[in-house]
C-alpha cells in the first residue's frame, strides 16, 4: 500500500505537564492564531493531520496527545479520569496562550473536554468547534456499586490491547472499522498511532484506558458546565455516525444543545464518527468559516479556496 504524504509536515514538541511528559504536534506558522485540536478516545494527535493540511495556512494548529495516548507518557495508575484531562487542558491553554482566550477544536472525547473546559473557564475560550462530542448516557446513582465492582474486577484481571501481525495488518483493521478510510490514510494512521512491540504491531496507548472509569458519568453536572459557556460553539455531527444514532435515542438529547447560549449546528454528509478523517476538506472549511465569523483576526485570514489538496 502507498502511504499518505502530508501536505504540511508536523513539528513535534515535548513538554512536562502536570508530572507527565506530553507530546504535541504543531502545524502552520507559530505567529498565526492558535487552534488547539483535541483528539478522541483511543486515538492520537495524528488524527488531525488531514484537517491540519487544510488549516495550517490560516492557523497555528496544535494537537496534544492526551495522557496515556500516542507519544505522551502513561499515567501509571489504574484508570484515567475526566478531571485529569481537564487539568491537563488548562495547563495546555496557559502554556500556548497565557494572555488571551483560545480557539478549541475537539473530536469525540476531545469535543466533550472542550465543552467542559469552555464552561469551567469561560474567560479562557474564544470559540469551540465540537466534532461529535455529544456527551455520554446519563447514569443513575444506584449504578455506582456495580460500577465499582466492575472497576475492581478489571484491575485484578488486568487490561491489554489487541495487536496485529504487521503495520499493514493494523491498517487493514482501521479500514474494517471505517469503510470510508482509504488505504493510504489507513497506513499513515497505523504508522503514527501504532508502534512495533517485538514482532507485533499495536496501538500506541496505555491498556489501562480499557479499564472502566470508577466514577459514573454525571450528566447533570456536565450540563451545568455547558450552561456556563459564553463562547460561540459550532456543533458538528456526521450524518452516518453510529455515535450520533445512539445519542439521538437518548431521552432529552435535544435539551443538551439547548444548554449552550450561542450554538450553531452543522451536518457533514456521507461521513461517520471519524468525520475529520472521512471528509477533512468539508470539516476544515466548516472550521475556517465559523472561526472567521465569530473570532476574526485583524486583517483577515487567507482563503482556503486557493488550494484543494485531495
């Protein structure tokens, strides 16, 4: 298979953040507006390469690997919790933009974290683009005993990630999981998101992520944070997303969006949950157009219409 060749090669940076060595990818001019891109669960910063190829002329796109993912150090505990990610995100923002609000782009878990942060620190966020970060299912308090038992049982049993015969085999698995992903991009993602372990190939992530979170998802607390968001939010869904389908079946799903004071919606056709990989040109255009409207830069931004990478 022929591997995807980035139009804009990323620059890597490592920073010590809250006790762990974190990896960041940078695309674009460091003098351009910072767009902090937050990847989803069981993914890495490389996931934004195809969108960054189209946005790097307008923005300084910065994508961290969350703790325990990609090239960032593992946490060393027996689970990863929302509060840890939120604290890391606060540190990222203070480092990248110490004196002005940030622009946030998040996918899935990254979108959920962007929304939480925008509510907890509204003065630090200028705008949010949320790609399929729809929140999780509400969990009743009486589910706590069973959840804690499950957590302890999984600690005893241990966690492991699946592995593959080769880089090509891992790429084939990615294409089975996402039928819209072509071979070139799959091979690129397999290389960037994976690593060799002996003669096998595996996802570059801490297996502990597979252990259930000991803390229940408290929807009302999440929505209380969303009500504090003052930044404009672009809420982007994918027409063929299984995650979206499950969310629509949740009671009160439409009420979630109503919590946000300034929210615009967009739908990406012929795309699944990994919409930034399925339709990177469309997603990048949505991001650029939205931010040009709600967070304009003096002198304007370059037009994306001057080039169109395939």
